[in-house]
C-alpha cells in the first residue's frame, strides 16, 4: 500500500508539468464520520483532516485536484445502559489519504468561483484507537486500546477506497469545501460482517501561488 501512495504521488508530480497552471496549497478542516454496513446504533463522530493540495488546471474552468491528507474516521456509541452501568464507546481511525478529484469551476465575478467536484480516494490507516468510558454508580472507569491492523480475523483492514463528491467556493487564493465521502472497502476481514467508512467534511484552504 505504501508503494501505491508513492507511485500515485510521483505520477501526480510528473503529470503536473504538462498542465498550463499548477497551484500548491494547504488545507484543514473537520470531519463527522460514521460506519455503514452491518452496524447498529452507531453515531457520527467528530475528527480532523489536514494536508496539502494541488490544483492542476486544464483550462480556466476545469481542474484535476489531488490532495495528500491526514484524515480521521470513526464512530461512537453513546449511553449504552445495562444493569445500571452506562458505557460510552468510540473508535478512531487515522488515515493517510490520497483523494484525486475532478473540479469544474463557475466564474461568479469579483475574483470568486463556485465549483463542484467528484472523484475517488485511496486511504491507508496509520493508527487507531478504541476508547470506553464506563460509569457504574459513583465510579468512572476509562479504558483505551490501540487497534490492530492487518488481514487476519479480528484485525481491521487498513486499506480504504471510496468516492468523493462536493461543492466549494473560491475567492482568489482562499477556498472552502463541503464534501461527502463514501467508502467502498470492507474494513472487516470477515465475509459475514460488513463495515465501511462514511464521512461528511468541511474544510478551508489557501493556495500559495
């Protein structure tokens, strides 16, 4: 998987030399994510995303926009109550992501553009953690464990692949985005259980050139 990221980044850098205009920038924002599939009663969980972005302009209206991001996914379960014991459970997956979107921009004047975009993303989990907060009477217990990634039963599949779609606004070098990400890869290594990522993100960014 690391080779896939390296080849993808190298390809983007080589291809960028053929475009009329290449812009580099930084971006950061918030995610609200959850698991889809054979999951019950899970809720959306807040997370962060940040990284670098390139805008490879084919013409004034159409661009290819790759990004390299640190992006958090996960979910939470609040208020599980059994025999007077209340438990809040959360799971956080930290990904290195490489989305590549095609963006179409509409010039609305005064240096402003509205754009729509869509495309695929690749993700690889670099770390993860589960956390449980248990309240029993007047006592609280907190416990956290690292998630094991791999291809074995009981481990979490570190590879993620999915689709992006979204809208945004750009004013000169500043931009804002609202996007939806839908994972297509089963994070569970069991054929009898399906768990995929789903996410809504808002972000802002700045182009340096």
